[in-house]
């Protein structure tokens, strides 16, 4: 019996009623209806952001000094801000990729610029409207990080779009030459 002093943790030694109650308890605490979405500030804690939080905490504890509560707060703030930036960049990327379509399609550069401008404005507005932990300087640092990341994404989309355009032009030229030679 599990209540005996010499119980060694063997499952076969557990009483059936105890096993049923453990199963009920586990089902209760893991039921999606009973699980609240966790947040740090206004930022939802996802699996990816949890990894970021853990990495930031590990960085804090990998120093020779014992971390101060302020350092823990800064680590949490950095992780939350990093997660927010990653989420906004991901949303921006998803919208542009959807518009670009397949690798064979391309957009006029003016349309790509409009998409970028709209996506940039939306991401910056979302960043501003989200309650963020950390000092003003830290928040400003991540606002700059967001702008830099979005600019990098835009430049990559310009490169992809140009390559798709060049491929399409090359295919048209080849087709015209083939038809002319017939």
C-alpha cells in the first residue's frame, strides 16, 4: 500500500482508488478548458517565447555573481520584448509571403513597397499599443530592433521578388527565341 512506511514507489503497490484519483486529477489539470493562457505583461507566453525566457534566465545565472532582482526583471523584460518583436516580425513576414505567392510569381516593386509600408506601420503600431515591461531605454532598444528586423525582411523580400522577376523575364525571352527560331 502506498501509505505503508516501506512503500518503494512501485505502481503495482498503489491502491486502485488512488490510481483513479490521480488519473482524475491529471485529466482535470490538463483539460484545455482549465488552462489559462499565460502572459508576461500583454505578451502571450508561447512555447517559443518560453524558450526565450529560459535562455535569458540562464544567461543571468551563468555569471559569477548572484543575480539581483533588478537583473531578473531586466532579463524578463528583455525576453518579453524579444518575444514581442519576433511575433510582430513573423506576422509581417506571413502577410508579405502570402502576397508574393509562389517562387514563380512576383509583384511590381511599387506594390511591394506599399505592402512593406503598411506592414511596418501595423507592426510599429502594435508594438506601441502593447504594454511592455522594462525601462524606456530598453523598450526603445527593442523598437529599433523591430525596425531593423523589418527592414532586413523587406530587403530579403526585394531580393526574392527580383529573382522571381528575372526568372520570369528569362523564361519569356527563351520562349520568344524558341518561337522565332521555328
